[in-house]
């Protein structure tokens, strides 16, 4: 059976590459520390020696919009183009072509249907920064085949936080049952408290620093009971209009299980909290 080599849950700040590759005299004050933290986080994936990446993200209204948005979707293509024009223009993100792992995509899709998750699927998915930013930070060579999974965190009505957790648990089951000697890592990105386009965007901190601290504590300790007791669509809206991306971090913890993370780090940037979590659910590399 396949080995789940690591589970990574991370925020996906689109300005990381621009902020850390600008000439030193033009960098923001936090750039050097940010780069150090990201490179340390990258090592948590590198040392797990993965062969395939299951990537979890959400389309930021690039390919899907309010009139047509799949709740959960899996990519089944042999390769995926990545980076939309506005992401190149605004964030300076390069274009990529990522290889797809069609066999695991097919096995995952069948397994999800069998477990009560009626996924949409796509053979022509184009990937946005919710997956490319984690590639840039954790696997910049982009040399591994991927299985992309997209969730709806943007276009109401949204699935419940519990549904994201259950989906993570189902993905874990399927990885454990995949008949292969490959090492699989799951890398997913989401949000802590976040405001996009609203009055609380670009403040001195994220829109709800108390939620950010609490969320990091919950994810660090694997405390799904407290998350499900406290986090609702309404509570997330109060923490910022894009805070629902936290549900993708819940999903990633669902793949790991209700266990403490093996690696936790965060960085308080001027308008958002960055956070980085890694679990080694089946093994703990030296
Ligand atoms: Fe995002």
C-alpha cells in the first residue's frame, strides 16, 4: 500500500515570491525572516521524500464563478497549466505546467464516490495560486506529479466545516488503500482570518488576530472537537469575508487525523497571519 509520507497545511500568500526576490533595498522588512521560515517549512516536505503530491486548493474565481462553481472537484488530466494572467500581473507569479498523476486521480475519484462524496471532475483544469503558491514555497522545482482537489470556499452555499473534516478523513482512507509502493504527500492551502476587497483588507494585522491565534492552537494540537464546536460559516464571516478558506486547513488536518502537528510555525505579516503545519501521520523521519 502507498505511504502517506507527510501532510502539509499552509496559508498561500501570493506576494511571497515577489517580496523575497526583489532587490534587497526594495524588500519589505519581513522578507528575510519570511524566506527563512518558508525554506525551513520546505524542508519538512523534502525530508519526507514524496513521489506524488495530492494538492488541495480553491479556485479564486479564475475558472469558476458565482454562476457555476463545483462544491468539490478533482482534476484527472495528464498535465495542468497554471497561473492566470492577473496572478502574473499582480503577484509576479510565473507560469507552470504540472504533470498530473492520472492513475491516482482515478483511484481517488472512485474512492470518494464510494465514500459518499459525489465529486465533480475535470480533464482541463487550470491551476491558480492556491496550488501554485504552495508549489513555490514547498516544492519550487515542481518536479512531482500532482492530483489536484478543489473545494468551494467562496461561492455560497458552502459545505459545513464538518464536511471538510470528513472529506479529509476520506482522502486519508483512500491514500492508505492505494495499491502502490509510492510515497504520497498531501499539501493543501487555505486562509486564516482574511478580508478580500472589504473594509478590513490590508490592515496592520489580519482582520481577526484572536481567531488566528486560536486557529493555530487548534490545528497545532489536532483539536477538531473545539474547531467544530466554535467555527461556523457565521463565525468565519465575522473574522473576515474570506476566512472560510480555513475549512481547507480543517480538511488537511482531516487527512492527518486528530493528532498534534509535528511542525508548526507562523509569521505575523502586516495584513495577514501566515501559518505552516506539517504532520507525519505514519512515520517520523529522522
Ligand atoms: Fe486565497
